[in-house]
C-alpha cells in the first residue's frame, strides 16, 4: 500500500499576526527598559493615586492637574467605580537635566454595578521636572492614537 502523505495546512496570516504582535511586544519592552527610573517612579505614583480613588492622592502625584482633568477623574471614574486597577505601558521617553518627557498608556479597569468595566486605553504624554530630590509630573496631555 502506498504511504499516505500528511500535508500540514499553514495559516500564514495567523503566523504573520503572531510575529507582528511579538515585534510590538518586544518594541514596548525595549521602550519600557529605556524609561529612566525617576520617570517611572513619578508615573507609577500617578497610577497608584488613580487606584486610590482619592482626589487628594491624585493631587499629590500630579499637583499641576487642571480642574478639568480632576473633574474627569472624579465624575467618570471615582464617583462610579470601586476596585480601580491601573496598568501602565511605557512608550518613548527622554530626560535632559532636570526635565523629562514620557509617553505612556494607562489601562484602567474597575468594578461598576457588580460588573467589571474599563476605560479605553488612555494614551498620555507627561512632562516632568525635578523638584528637590523627587521628580514631579507638571503636565499630562492626551495623545491621539494614529492610524
């Protein structure tokens, strides 16, 4: 009897998608490694303040926050959510002397009316400066997604 040939079907589209995702993940990991620890500390402090759900904590982490920015957090998250969790993904950053710039994305999830909710990823750009021994966020603006 002739031997049967087994032919494997390869989904090239799926392979390309997995490779592209791996490249994106590698690129994000390299970007995160390049972010100065001082910048990560300031942004992490901001993320933890959001998780606290307390405006006072948010103001400590970001004293220059505008009233409009504060209202967004108060009305759209703090007033309706519990169990807030924030994950930060870092993008490109730079530091020059006592000032720094950093792109980052906040992934905010929370409990709302006995279910889980989330905000769309919040792409942000922070400007920071050294204040004494500590780095402080002096401005945050939204970055519009491209593409």
